[in-house]
C-alpha cells in the first residue's frame, strides 16, 4: 500500500471514530457487559444447584438416620444430636433455595434488559424517531415491603435517565438508568450506602394518569433488610 493510500485509510478511520455516536457505543458496551454478567450468573447458578443437590441429599440422609434411630430405640441424647444435625441441614437447604430463587429472578430481569438494550441499539442504528418524553418530572413513589414512600425526580435524555430521590427515613441519593420501549430500569445510589438496588418497571397510562409499576432487587444485602419487592410510582402534575 502506498503512503497516500495509508494516509487515506487512517483519515477515514479517524473520521469514523469522531462521528461515532457515543450513546450508541455506550449501549453496545452495556449490552456486552450484561451478557458477560449473565454468563457469570449462569455459572453461579450451576454451583448453587450442585450445592443444593448435595445439601438436599444430606438432609434426606440425616432424616432417614433419625427415623432409624427412633425405631431402633436409641437413647434421648443420641436422638437429640441427630435432630440437631438434621435442623442444620434443613436450614442450609432453605438458605440455598432462597439464593437460587433470587439468582433466577436476577437472571430473568437481566435477560429482559438485554432484549431491551438490543432493541434500542437496533432502533438507533436504523434511525427510528425517538418517542416523546413521558418520564421527566416528579414521581410519588411507594416501595414494598414496608410502604416506604418518597419522590423520584427524573430527567430523560434520549433513552438515558438521571435523577435524584428522597425517601421517608432520611434516605436520599441519585438515580441512573434507561427507558426503552416503555420499560424503566433504574439503579439507586444511596448517599450513605452506595449502590443499593435496581428497579425495573413498566410505564402504564390510564387516561390522564401515568404510573410505573414494577419490582426491585437489592444489591447491598444488609442484614435483616428486605432483598426484593415491588414498587409503584405515580407522576405528579407539572407545576404551572
């Protein structure tokens, strides 16, 4: 290749980089990241399923041993020890079942989000017109369990959401996420605790009323705190 051709190729590559849509590139990177996270979740689920299988087999075996001990007339001390071992095994199974259920719910939400981001990438590549802004403004929010109430102040820029929130109990912080095909996905970053939860929901319009209805998953698993639930947001009228 001649020097002139090489310079033309380099200039074309540079121009392509300069004209590349940063939002589109951001979505592509996000899609790739979510796919990698889903693959990691799948590996984690396989490990949990193996652990659950082993724990369940141990629980059944200990239950059979206790039953045999009772039938053979073992003394109270031996039966008490067997019963204690069985309770520990049962608690381990319950804990693993909870972990498996939560991970499956996370994976389901992640797959839905991957489909939404992929659809948005196709829309942007095809240059489809952007829908009107139905999200910017203040939303009165109720989060369950616990009937936690507050406000989400959201701003929509294309498909990217930013905002702030205040909840009863003094909780406050920032919000970030996406709005794709009527689906809302938000990450809640608390001023004290950091990234604490993800919120997924669907924008619903009933007459003049606009609501977001969905579910949430905790990312900061503080002891004794709920790890998932539902949430509803109702858009407040814009101030005149």
